[in-house]
């Protein structure tokens, strides 16, 4: 064992990628440091670990989960596939390109279950506070064991933060919303469309959450869906029943007034206004301060905190790529901690960061953003032994996906893509997505779809 100690906060896909990276090193017979991972929920999987709860969890902690029932992957699974554990490795048969949440959870869990990673994770344990102890060159981390209701501390030479950034809502105020008589919630608390059946629903925001919650509510039977945008509309061809309007100016009772002078009555408002990067356990000098960007400032290679290079962050970017990007970051983080990758001096790191930040600023379209993140991952992969894969092909799948959504937002999930890892083409799901109301793993793997009569309705 290498004689240093690594603390990982969070056992979502990013934290698990870190554990996997060290495991792959250990399997080669190489020494690894002492590792401990702390997770505030009672299971791994991060966002993919669905909870019915809202507000606070069992132990009174702010609830992490923002996922909801009937959530299906919003991008092709072929774009997020692990290079070292493919969908074929896990399911042993081709599956569709857009699986539901439970299926993706199963896949994430399948890889990590192959190792003894669970032994390294302490669940129901929340990181409360971190100090950097300069003379020891270590982090002192204060944790709460939520089950025992006990506080304890640990020291680490490196600290890896993988706590996600789609959990703490950004909740803007709109004049008059305080007296809106119906439901008002943030997307973080949305748990499924059931309560919005036959309702007129207003979604504020024009990104992934607004698009997906809007389409789900339409699918499950909302009377009407309005999506209100601040800067740009989503701009796809919407079916009758979903419309986009410019920003709400104010509310009066149950009526929303919009910038274009129109107004409409609503039963419910869902704020799909994004999330804050929030690290209540980090002091000011160790805190990453960023909006939801493709290249957060102050992170060298998107991972190493530039003010204290023993503090690492995983998964803090806005995401086209997800699971495989977290892997490439974790492999980079591992090799850096093992001393195989040396850091340039701070001035050169600043220059490297600025280069990426400027490149992001210059990229405007969805396609350019895909290219940006692809180049970022290529850069990371070139530095480690993470199995390389055809990133240009993945980028072109992302671009087709963007196009598929524009062509038909209701059926893009019926498309199939080919894995660059296995060259296996996905199987069409047995039921068109718009007709599939059951998102369980059991139903998904069932070979029988809805009957013809249902389909033709
Ligand atoms: P998370 O998954 O958020 O995990 C962070 C973990 O850290 C959690 O388990 C949390 O409990 C733990 N934690 C937080 N604070 C503490 C603390 N103080 N102490 C201890 N533990 C702590 N991605 C896709 O690829 N496809 C999709 O279709 C998709 N849909 C999404 C839909 C929604 C509604 C949301 C919110 C996200 C979606 N994502 C999707 C993105 C998703 O966030 C990533 O796939 C992935 O879960 C990010 O992994 P992570 O480990 O970085 O963060
Ligand atoms: P995003 O992608 O960060 O988008 C946030 C959206 O909220 C975006 O359209 C913003 O508009 C809008 N926003 C933010 N503040 C306001 C205010 N004050 N008024 C109106 N609109 C506002 O978050 P999402 O929740 O959509 O997606 C996050 C993840 O969840 C994603 O990875 C998914 O997979 C699921 P802007 O364009 O900035 O004007």
C-alpha cells in the first residue's frame, strides 16, 4: 500500500469512478493508498438512487435526489458507456439506446459490484466541515454518522469531492408567485407527472429539466404545458399541447403574465431554473465557485483545485458526457495522486485553465459544446491508461441526438445507436416510448410490448 490516505466524499457515479480507478490499479498488482469514501445516502448511485422523499431525508439532512419516476435517459446510452464495462458485459444482450433510470442504476451498480468497493464506503455519513492543516499537509474532515448521531474526524492527504451539483435548487423570485394558489415547486422536488394529469402546468426555464418534465407531463396526460424561457427557447417542434413563451413577468392569483403581453391560468408552476454548486462543508478558501459551465474556472484539467492542489473535484462540469467522463477524470486524479502525472507550476496551470475557459466562451451552439467536451476528454485520456475509445464517433452520436430531438421531441428515444465499445447496435424497445408508461427494470427487460390495439390508439 502506498503510504498516503485519500478521502472521497460522495458515492455517486463520480465517487464510484474514483474507487474503480484505484481498484484497476490494485488488480495490476500495484500499491494503492488507503482509501475511504463517505456517502450521505444509505446506498450508492448518487442521483440514480431514486427517492420518493422530498425536502429532507430520514435523518433530517437536505435531500440529495432530484430524479423522478418515469425518467428515461435523456441521451443515448452509447454516449455514456463505461469503456471498461460495457452494456453487453452487463446485460448480455442488446438493449435500447434510452433506458429508464432503474436500468442505468443497475448498470452503474453492476460494474462496482464486481469489486470490494462497498467495503471502502461508509454510508449514512455526511461530510460537515473541512480544514486544511498546513503543517501536516492534510485535510481534517469532520463527519456525522447519521445513524449513530455521532461526530468524528479523519485526516487525509488528498480529498476528492464527488458530491454532484444538481441537488441544491436555484430558486428565483417572480412577482406575485407568493400568492399563487396552486402547487409551486422546483424541479428538484418533482417526483413524477401523476399529480399533474389534467392540469395546466407552467415550467420556467428552458434547459434539460424543463424539456424533460414538460414532455413527461404531456405524455402522462397534463391538459397543457407551457415552457417559459429567459434567454432562448428550447426551439424544437412541439406537439399541440406544449408551447413556449418568453419569461413570466409576474403572477396575479393563478394567472401568469408573460413578456410578450400574453397571459394564462395555471394549476401548477415548476421552476426548472437549474441548480447551485453548493459545498456547505468547504470553507471559503477551498470552495469551488462556479456556475453550471463546461469548464469551471479554477480547476486544472477540470479536476485539480488550483488554490490547493491536494483537493480534487470530479463531475463538476455541465454534462454531455457523464459516466465515461467521470471515469477519465478519476483515472487522471488517480495517476496524479500516485505521482505519475506531475503538475506544472501555478502560472502554467492558470494559463491552461484560461485557454479552456476562453475556448468554452467561444463555443456557442450545442454542436460546438459537444466538440468542446469531446476535446476535453481526449486531453484527459491521453494522459492515462483509461481504455481509449472512438470519441469522434461518440461526438457524432451526440450531434445526431441533438438533431433527433429537434426533429421529434416525442420519439427521439425510439432511435437506436451503435456502441463504439462493442459495435453492438441497440435493440428497439418493445414499446414506443410515448406508449410506455411503466419504467421498471422488469418491464423494460420483458419481451412483450403493448398490444397492437393499444399502439394504434
Ligand atoms: P451525484 O450523482 O449527484 O452523486 C453525488 C453523491 O454525493 C450523492 O450520492 C450524495 O448523496 C453525495 N453527497 C452529497 N453531499 C455529501 C456530503 N456532504 N457528504 C457525503 N455525501 C454527500 N445524466 C445522464 O447521463 N443521463 C441522464 O439521463 C441524466 N438525467 C438526469 C436527470 C436529473 C433530474 C438529474 C438531476 C441529473 C441527470 N443526469 C443525467 C446527470 C447526473 O447528475 C449524472 O449522471 C451523475 O449522477 C453525476 O454523478 P456525480 O457522482 O457527480 O453526482
Ligand atoms: P440547467 O441546464 O443549468 O438550466 C437552467 C435553466 O434555468 C436555463 O434554461 C436558465 O435559463 C434557467 N434559469 C436560471 N435562472 C433563471 C431565472 N432567474 N429566470 C428564468 N430562467 C432561469 O439546469 P437543468 O435543471 O435544466 O438541468 C440540469 C441537469 O438536470 C441536467 O444535466 C439534466 O440531465 C437534468 P438561461 O438559459 O440561463 O437564460
